[in-house]
C-alpha cells in the first residue's frame, strides 16, 4: 500500500515539476515517469526556432548514475522536436535536465523527474 502511495506521489511530483523555462524556448517531457529497472526512457524536447540555437544537451543523473548526450542545432533551421532514447537505466530517482545552448552559453533549461523502481524479485 505504501509503495502505491509513493509511486502516485512521485508521478504527481513529476507532473508538477517545472518542465520549461519561463520564456518557453525549451520544453521537455519524459516517459514513462515511473518504470521498472532496467528502464527504457524516452526524452522529448520541443525547441522554439531561433538563430541563436547551437546545441541541445540532455543529462540524466542520480546519486549513483549519470548519462549525458548532446546534439548540434543549426539555428532556426533545426528540428523543433528532438527525441532521445535511453536504455538500461538502473534503479533510482533521476533528474532529467535539458539545456538549450547558444553562442554565449545556456539559453534555457528544463527539468523533469523519473523514478526507476526495482524489478519484481530483484535484490534491490
């Protein structure tokens, strides 16, 4: 019973977590918000077109695990939707942070949370 409540609270927290910067240059969504280890997670970013857009960085991190990916952007001609597939994510609570980078550094940041639960029958 307490596990179900904890999962529901984590889902609510993930839903309420600020998913875009104040100026809406960058939005991020992550699915699923709660998964079983080893998890496959899909990160979708929506980037507003701008000549200043140079790169998009995704960092997935917890206390014991970090994975990062970065793709170059070609300013206004870049795709608005970018999809990142992450596989074999171990058990833990993760911060998924997307950063839109311009010529002088970060332009916008968006963050979501993901909870990866131990698989049934696992030791953890």
